[in-house]
C-alpha cells in the first residue's frame, strides 16, 4: 500500500545528496490467495524492487506491506526472519543465487537449518522429496551448481524456495535467463506446483508473453508506478494504457486477423532520476496532450476492476 523506494544520489564536490531516484513511487496492489499476479515492465521500472520490498529484502522508504493479516512493514528483524518461512523468492539467475561451493543437498538443507526445522535425517529426506517434486532425483543431491544446466538450476532455485512450505513466492524473472524451449517447462512446473501446494505467486517479467498464460491478473509498471492493472484476459484483449498497447505490439500474435492498434515506442525510457513531469509516459506517448505534461493521471477503475492511470480514461 503506497509503497515507495527512493534512493538518494550522492555526488558533487561535498559528496552530499544531489537528487533522488524514485525506483518505486507509490505503488499499491493486492495479491489474492492462490492467484498469480504478473508484474511487467522494462528493466529499471521498479518491478524487482517492488518484489523484494514485499519480503523486506530491500527496506522500503515508506508504505505498508500486509501479508495474511500481518503488517509485515512493522515487524522486527527477527519476526521478519520467521515470516520468511511463508514468503520466499526465486531469482532470475539461478547460478548467481546458488553457492558454487555447496552441493545441492547442502543448498536445499540450508533454509531448514536456518529455521531450526527437523533432525539431520528428516532434513535429508525432505531434500530428496523436494528434488523429486521439481523433476530432479536423489542422484543430483551430491552434485554442485556448475554441473547443472540453466533449466535444472532454476528447478533447484524453485526447490530451495519451497523447502519451508511457503504460501507466497515472489518469482523475479525466473525464466528470463533460459532458452525459450526450457522456459515453458519451468513455467509448467511452476503452475503444477501452484496447484498442488496452493501457492500464491507474484510473477515478475519484462515480457508480456511470458506472464500471459501463468497470470490471473497483470500489473504493468512504468518508471516506478503501476500504469494498468487488470485480469490477464482483459489486458490482452482490451489494453487501455498506451504503454501497455506498445508492449503488446511487440508481442507476436498467432492470429494475424487480431490486428491490434500498433503503438511503436519512441525513444528510450527516461531516467528515473529525472522523470518527466505529469504523466511520466508523456515523452513517448502518441496521444500526449498539454494536460499530460503537467498533470499526473490518477490510477482509477475504468470499469470492472480494470485500473488505468491515463487522462484518456475519465469516467
Ligand atoms: Fe499518454 Fe497522456 Fe495517457 Fe500519459 S496520460 S499515457 S501521456 S495519453
Ligand atoms: Mg529486475
């Protein structure tokens, strides 16, 4: 709720604060139990910062995070550590997130040790069970991260996140580093696991085609804000925000008759250290008006829970 993460920019001759990067700038959303909320946008839009802030791996500048009735933002470090049993993250680069000097058994056992769960024998049993759940086998337990393919490493990253039987998984671009053929295997695995374990996902991606099939609802981020949020079906069949339309124009559609209004993005994403006034998308928007340059559009319901922040939609 009203989540913000601002980073000071230091510099100048005195090394003082010379500005601020608004990495996440007043973002509010909810994720329902058992659903997948996709969060999409170009790199630097604040989606990873948002995901990590929910778990307080990054401390937000302000705003509130509520999880299962608990105000996570007010928990002490120790209480937060306990809370992380229920809230886990899967990273984009499984290789960077797995300790190269530890074998898989040790990597998967670690969360259990940290939380003081089970005897050594029980932990090892759980490791083998979890390897199987993600499509690997006991045969892999003694191997090291470098002995696995990218897809296998991501399965290990997922297994590690599941060791504590969490409720929520923040998946931060979990398939972006994988070959397209492997991507769908990992996405299918994640969907199966969600059904079997009753998981809730916040699924972060830079590509709308990746979140399409896995997400119940999708939020589109631009320069630290959510500009559109609705069901997956609505977003793809009836996108409202010009930025969403531009992102969708870049996604190949299997049906050539389903010609969407094509919007080609002009220029680059402006620097979040110096975002445009008014609607931050105005420097790239084909529908820009004077109002857009001065007045920030409210995030409002355009009907049926389809939220959009754009002056074109005022009821
Ligand atoms: Fe474009 Fe204006 Fe809508 Fe921003 S508010 S997306 S500039 S039409
Ligand atoms: Mg990222």
